C-alpha cells in the first residue's frame, strides 16, 4: 500500500510542573524533544515540526536539523498548539497532521505511520487514534489508564478513565480477573488529524464530560466529530513525565535497563 503524505507536529511546551524544562532534558547526549523528532522522521513523514513556546527549544531543534515553529505560551492543550502551526503555516484542509507528544522519546515510528494511514483510509473521520486490548484487571480499574469503547465500524463511542465497558455480572459474582471476551481497550495517546478539523478545534466549547474526565478528545465527540480507532500491534512506549521517568530513560539509552516498551498486558 502506498504511504500517503503526512506531517508530524510535536508540541513541546517548556514549562512542566513535574519536570521543568522537559523538552531539553538530556537523554544520552541529545535533548528529549530531538529524540522524539528523530523517531518521527523514521516514520516516513514528509515533514517534522517542533511546536514550542520557548526560544531555547526552537534553537535546539534547529541545531539538530529540525524545523521549529514558535507558538503562543498560553495554549491550554497540545492540540491547540498544533492548530496554531496549521494556521500559521497554511496547511490545506485535507492535509493529515500527526500529533506526537514531546515526552515520548521511544515512540515506535510504525505507530506514527499507522495513525496517518488510518486517517487517510477513514474519510468520514476527523481524527484517528489507537488502542490495544487490556488483559489485566489492575489496568482496567486504574484511572490513569484511559479506556475506549468502539462501535461496530471501529469509531469511538466514548473515552473514559472509568472501567468501560463494565462487566456487571462478572463483577457482581466477585470476579478477580477480566471475563473472557470483554472488549476492553486501552487508548494510546497518538492522534492524526485533518488540518481542516484543527482549524475549527479552538472554537469548540468544552463539555462537562471533558472537564470532569480531563480528556480533550471528548470535545470532538461532543461536537459530533468522528474518531476512527484501530487496534494496534505496536508496543506503547513509556513517556517521560517525572524525574524518575527521565532517569529510567537515561538508563535505557545507556543499555543499563531492558526495553522501554510497556507490555501489552499493561
């Protein structure tokens, strides 16, 4: 199958409560955001843009041969930051843009390519994203693991931090494991968008579900936009959110710890 063209935009906000200056954190001699961009480049994207609010991040990107776009500091989400890039760079409405988080230096390039390709194939969708099966009860019950329920065509019905779909009878009987056949999926936070959708995103109002769940993808669903979801076989990489995560990433790069990829059982 021919790979359709797409662009990766990496939102890289400098400020971080848990890890200040996160995009520039050194991992094996290169800033974290540069490592993310290198993975994105391996996906086959025709362009990789680092969208940041800090000159030092833009300078680091350019020093390592990557395009950088300065954006406003006040954006509430990474999607809003990407929308600014789409607007200022004049992307055509039908252009496909993949959002790769700036704190995932080990993301699988295949996952990025799959996101773009899935959106190209699902012409009714404004967004494409990924999931994989949950196979253990701890992950299913954890609010830090976002779940997604799909319709018969593979479009998202709802995303939640709650355990959905809820196996009522099994839990009522005291089950200590997930019942066989339960369609429980963990959402993987990679998104492909049509640029035309991003142009309107900032004007969409937040709904109560998005606010309480703290899940921005619910905004698209609340306004009737379709999100196509595919079940991926790619490993979901561990992100870098805390000083402990950063130290672990450095040890991975140095070969002092095993693979940074989470098991598909998580």
